[in-house]
């Protein structure tokens, strides 16, 4: 973008200097303290009178802390530091890389980098879109993950073999049009089959260990895609030949393996085993005190708030929202050796917002954009969760006295993926400018190579992608008095850290 500067040039006696329009230059300074005239272009300049000048410059090099110098006849007359953000990403300057072949029922991943018209990396949330045709895929089947370093990944799972054509757009301009050949199930090697079984481990805690054991059995017994396609792996075979003793688990694996032969008609997700309804229509199911989940959730709450009294716990069984979470979890897990790093954490919702809205639509992009109060977004714009219920209570009910009235928190499943350590934005800028910081694309995306972030104290987690969490439980409770807690400037040891709570329920 262009920007305008007014200068007043005087001699030592404060007399205005005239006739210097052509001699004034603005240059950038690189990390080696060398002047870089190519970083800035002078668009125009004019003399106003009595030593006053008006200049318009055009910046072409992005730099969050760019030192600049004003020169007059080659002599430095003023220095400053500017924050220069990249321009909008352009398709012709961006790049996309991806294989031209993939396996059916496996995520296909293409990677890319966004750059602006001047070649600067240009992190952008919402710049990318994709169109897919073939193998019964729809545009909405693709997940787009952008990072603050301007890298991105596009992931989708073809459930039929054949040919796929996909187009990637950057701000409405065509970046690339590619063809993809999807190999059939019968072409799977034993290594393919073994790797696929491992992708089942996040579905439910009860199948995590058996899926890894079955993965090894597939290798040892040379189970290929041809054997799976031939329908040879029923419950009996899994129980006797593959040593799965639990018949319920054997039934589950047999059912999922049979689904592979259904192609695009195969289920796109599998519900948690603890659900008591099919999730359609969505239901809020009471968790009874006699259930194990009730005891575990109460213990988790009281570990952080010993004086809390739980009045009710309800489980949200919403298949529509869970499907979106399930697919995102699978995509993240595939890139991390089938370990999505799923944790149960307390949601820090905006004060005054309705829990019902999150339960209904999940952690969607619309829900994030609709948050009016962003004072708690000290690691960038995203959904905030905490291992310590005091943090969620503090954020959700900030300024509201605890006089024994009922309060409610969401205990969510969160796909954390790889967690980056990030400094608080408020340590770099004044609190009143946090809103400005949150408008920058780099603060709306995770650091490169990561899916979420936490501060050095590890007392919170921010997830930047929509549907990277599922609002599974609503816990209603009372506390007799306001909690003695502060965040993010908490006292050492006063709040639970991510590694100090159980990952599973």
C-alpha cells in the first residue's frame, strides 16, 4: 500500500529549507544494517512551502519490524521502525505441491505457500477455496489448514477409486488445476492395510490398543487390500485368527472393514461408543451419578474448584456437529502417525454468550466471528480452552459475583495436534491495541507446523481451526464465593497445566 509522510526540513537556525523535493529518499534497512532502496518506491513528492514537504511512498517488502531511513542528498535525517504487512495473496505468485496418485480411504494431502504480488509470504485466513469433481467427492469434503507462515495444506479423503480433478483458488484466482488418480482397495499392500488400521485408534479409547495390535497382525499375516476386498475378515476371523478376544471390539473392526467395500456409501464418521442415541436429531442426554463418566467429570471439576457442587451433567449427542469434528480429527491424526492428540479441556467462552449456540452449531467459524468480546484472546484469534476449570469460569463469568447461583461450563473434546509455545500478544503491545493485533492474519492462524498454541505457562490452549473441538458435556455447578484466580497473569503453580490433567475423560 502507499502511505503519505509530511516532513519539515530546517537548518540549525530553524529556517525552512526549500528545493529539496528530488533529493529526499526513503530506504529500508536489512538485518545487516545495509540500506535497501528496492524495499520502498517514491511515488510522488511536492513542496508545500516554508520547508514543508509531502511525499507518498510505496512499500514492497513485508517486515514486522522494518527499520527505515529518510535521506536528503544521501545523508540520514530521520530513522524509524515500521510494521509492514504483506499484501493480499496472489495466485500467480503462490505455489501448490501434491502427488498425482493416492490410495482410496486414505487422506490426500497437498501443500502450498501463499505469496503476494511482490513475492512476500502472505498468511491469509479465508483466501483459499477448492473445487472437486470425481469419486463422489464434494467441495465441502476438503479441509483447508492455513498457518501463520503462509504455508497451507488441503486434505480430502476419496472413498471410491477413479479419477479426481480439483482446482485451488486464491482470492478467486486459479492457482492450480490438478488430476488425481485414486488407487482401488485391491491395490493396497500389507503396509497400506496396517497403516489404515492405525487410523481407527482415535475413534474410541477402547479400540486404541487393539487397533495398534491388529496393525501388527496385518503385517505378520500379510493382510493386503485384496483380502479385505474379498470379505475374508469377519468377526470370527478377527477373533480367532487375529486374537481379538473382546467380541464387541471384534464386531466393531469387522463392521468398519466391511464398510471399506461400500465405497462412497461408507460412513464418513463413527459415533462415540458411550452415546445412547444416534445423535439425529440432536439430544442432550443426562449423565447419571451412577455412571463412570459422571464421577470422572466431577473429580476433574473439583480438582480445580474444591468447593464446587455439581447439580447436573448432560452429554450433547449431535451427530451433525460430531461428523465435522470427526473428519478434522482424522485429518490432523493422519499427519501425526494417527495420534491427533485429543484432550478433554474446559471451554473459555465469551461472557454473555449462550452455551446452547455452541452446542447447536459447534465451534464453527461463524461462532468465532460472532464473538464480540475478545479480551481473552491473548494468543491470537481462536477458540480458547483450559485444563483448569477456574480459567474457564473466570473467562466465562468475568465480573459476575459467585453468590451461589448456578453456572455452566462446557467440557470439550479438543484435537490439539502439535502444540506451539507462543508469547502473549499483550506482552508485545498495550492492552488497548489487542483488537488491532487480532485483525492481522498472522494472529488468526497457528504457527507453521502446528495446529494449536499455548503460552509458556501452559495453562491454556487456543485452537485456530473451526470444528477442531466438540462440545460434549455441559456441567452445571454452584460455587459459594468468587474464586481467587487470575489469568493469563497467574501466579506460578496456581493453575493446572496441560500435562497435569488426563488427556482422556
